[in-house]
C-alpha cells in the first residue's frame, strides 16, 4: 500500500458527555480534518490529514422506509436494495445512509448537497463493524485508507483495518 491515509477513530459510549466529550473533540481539532457523529448509545470522532466524514446510526424501524430509499438511493442502489432479503432492510438502509452522510459531512455540505450525491474517484468509503444495533461508515478523500479505531469494551467488533 502506497501513500495510504491514516484515519484515527475514537468510539465512545453514550455515557461520555459534557466536558469529557468536549475535551476529546477539542483534541481532534488539532488534526487537519475531523468529523463527529452521535447516535443513540454511541459517539465517534474521526481524525485525518485528508478530508474525512463519519456517521453512525442506531438501526431502527423506519415508518416510510421505501420512500426514504427512493429519495436517497440511485436507481442501481434502489434495485439492489429491493432485491435484498426482507428481514434486514432496516439495517441495510441504515448502512447505506451512513455511507451517504459520511461523504456529505466530509465535503462540508450535509444533506443540502443532495441525498444522491456520491464520492468521485479518489475517495474511499469504509463501513465500520460496530456492535448491534449500530452501523457506521467513514468517507475519506484518499484512494487508500488505513483505519485505526480506539476500542472501548463492548463498542466494536473486530475490524479489518484497511480499505482501498
């Protein structure tokens, strides 16, 4: 692997709040690029020398899942989603959403850039292996990425650590 970009991620449990969480975020700001995400039960901070975005979601049933899928997926993504197993639709949608949101955070636009905006060549999007019921993803402006995750007991499953 040549010129891989390191992304350091700190996952913290929901109990870390207030001054302690603010201190961790302040430390992340010393890095060229950082991103923060919070969902029910978990927060995460991603730091990198390249533009980076992170998003976490607690998997949950969504009232208008098909409508959300049509609004946020390309035609090819929607066809793949519709063809997938019925039993894990909520998880598959949440994982898709974290990929999109991580990229939109990385470019500093958020959802106003459009829910069908996708990264151009030269970006990597990596799914994070988190404990159920959580899913997550990072988007990094780099073709090759090495992910280093600060583990806290019970917050993560094993992660392969690299993507290309």
